[in-house]
C-alpha cells in the first residue's frame, strides 16, 4: 500500500491515509485488525461495496465517485455488515465518528494526493 493525503476545500484533513489498489490489498482491507486509530484511513480503489466481517469495531464508510466527490457517508457501520453504492469508484474507510468530525458530507469534493506526487 502507498501513503497519500486528503485535501478538502478548507485544507488538508488530519488522516494517515493508506491507499489499496492491488487486488490482495483491496481484499484484505482492515480485516483482522485489532484497532483503528482516530487518524487511520484506508482508501480502496476501485471499490463500490465493502463488508465489515472479521472486524473488531465499527467504521465510517465513505463512497466516492470517479472524481473523488463524496456520494454517501455511512457512519459507524458495525461488524458483520455490507454497504454498497452503485455509482462508487472508491471507498474511504475511517474510524467510527471520524467522518462527522472531519465534516465529510455528500457532495464534498476531496483531493487525494499521492505522497510521491507532492511538490
């Protein structure tokens, strides 16, 4: 996985973002992880559905379109659930409650910047 940052119109979001684009990374996601910190974030691309099987705690699930505009936010999805969005191109997973703290709402345009591409 590679690191990236997330920019919103008001500035960079306080997240430690990992990007999963390879099949194995996308399939594993956060399964089996014991804890998810407040700054932890996982972007899965491409991805239009996620599950929380084999997860120990709830997560916020944010679906993004092909231009990284927020389509939907599912807060505090508990373990053993499935969420999907037919128009989603990517999914951002966050610690439960973090989406609201960061003011992530449908219609918000995010900018995902790969760490290797920063000026």
